């Protein structure tokens, strides 16, 4: 059944009763597609209502999400972030508000996504704490609300100029997408990406400032460069790995296997080595080489720092 109510006359539904048991109702929020966030750009937060109890849970959901959901956002110094003008204008609308009755059975989930950059007036970059607010009887019944079980920490960065926006954004997003895999899975992921020549994925688990050191020409350029110029050398090295320049005498494509087998893995605290037999085909010639990859754990993620090679046949 669809319910129509008017916010301007303070209409309050009584379909959802305050007597429902809320002890098994979970209200949570989380970032959708976690990434680096910038001022004046979308910040998508996902709201979830989960019924863990055996009894059905009934509430009202407005077609316009701001009548059912809201947030409390503050700085680390506890200064509240005000709602945006767009949000306030929508709240003050005098048009009928369309609603639905929602019934959640046991373990069922109801979720919505909200761009909080449209709902709130973020005026400057900084660190913010976000709490979710759920109004089961609509926001017209503000005394009946549930606060999210989780809080979110938002690092809001300054806006980038259009010139650098995409380049920096892609690199930072790719770093965030790197999963906390064990060392053997890191090597497996990297080698499969390399064979597919998907270098964005390949670079996810490479510690470039360490990896560059085993390449003669690249190492010399990197060591002799001023700190401010080192990122440019790393980018030139990345282009070499992708076959776009002749930085080294031997093309990196000659080191891309056609297949591989992981033989063994050794982990000692935050260091690991993974031994791999890699198979190469050069025309009619087939070679097998034993690679030993050396990894280090930075935070919760393992990264490849360098490798050694021994010809087996």
C-alpha cells in the first residue's frame, strides 16, 4: 500500500508503533566504493537497516530519502556541519510526500545510498565524524529515531585543479583498492596482472621506490635525482615497465612469463619471500626460471620490493 502524507501540516503516521522491539534492529552506515574524498565532489554513504530478530520489523520509507534518513556530521573539535541550502529547500517543500510501508523479515536488509555532499554544507577540507539517523515514522516524528551503530571517519581533501585531478585521483584510488592479501596471493595476483598486461593492477602491489633499485639505468637516474624530481623518474620507470620507452637495455616484456607455479612461501614477521617457477616461450625456445620475490608488510598490506632470478633450463 502506498501512503501519501503532507509534511506542511505535520502529518504523523501510526503504522509503525513505538512498541516494536528494537533490540534486534541494526542500523549501520558505510562508505560506498571507498576512495579518496575531495571537497565539492560526491561522497556516497550507504545506509542499511537489518532485522536480526525473528519478528517482522515494520517502518515507513519516504520516496524522498531525506524524510526517512539523516546524518549528524561534526569536526573533530565537535563543530556541527550544517545542512545545505538544497536540503533545507527540499525539506520545506509543500508537495505531498510519497511513502511505502516496509516490512523486514528476519535477516532481511533495507538499504539506500546518499550523497552527503548534497545534503551538507562542507565549507573546507578537514576531518569529520559521521553518524547516521533513521526515522522509522518519518522525520515528522523526530522523537522516534535510531542512531547508527557505526560512525564513519571522513578525511576530506582540498579540491584539485582540473589539470591534475584525474592523474592523482586514479593513483590514490588504486592504492586504496589494494587488498590485504597474504604474500603468495600478492605474487599470484601481480603475475596474473602482468601476463594480462593490466599494469594498473600490477602496480598495486609493487613498492616502486624499492623495485626500481634492481634496474641499472633507472636506479642511477633515481639516485641522482633531487627529491622533487624523483616522482618523475618513477613515472618514467613505470612507462618502461609498460613498454613505452627504452630506459633499460633489455625490454621488460622479455621478463613476462606465459605461465607460472608458486613453489613455496616463507614468512618471518613482516618480511616474506615467495619462490615461483616461471615459464617463458621465445619462438620455439621454452625456458624455465626460478624467481624469488621479496616482500615487506607495510601496515596491513604486503608489497613486492624486489626479486632474484635463476635459470633452471
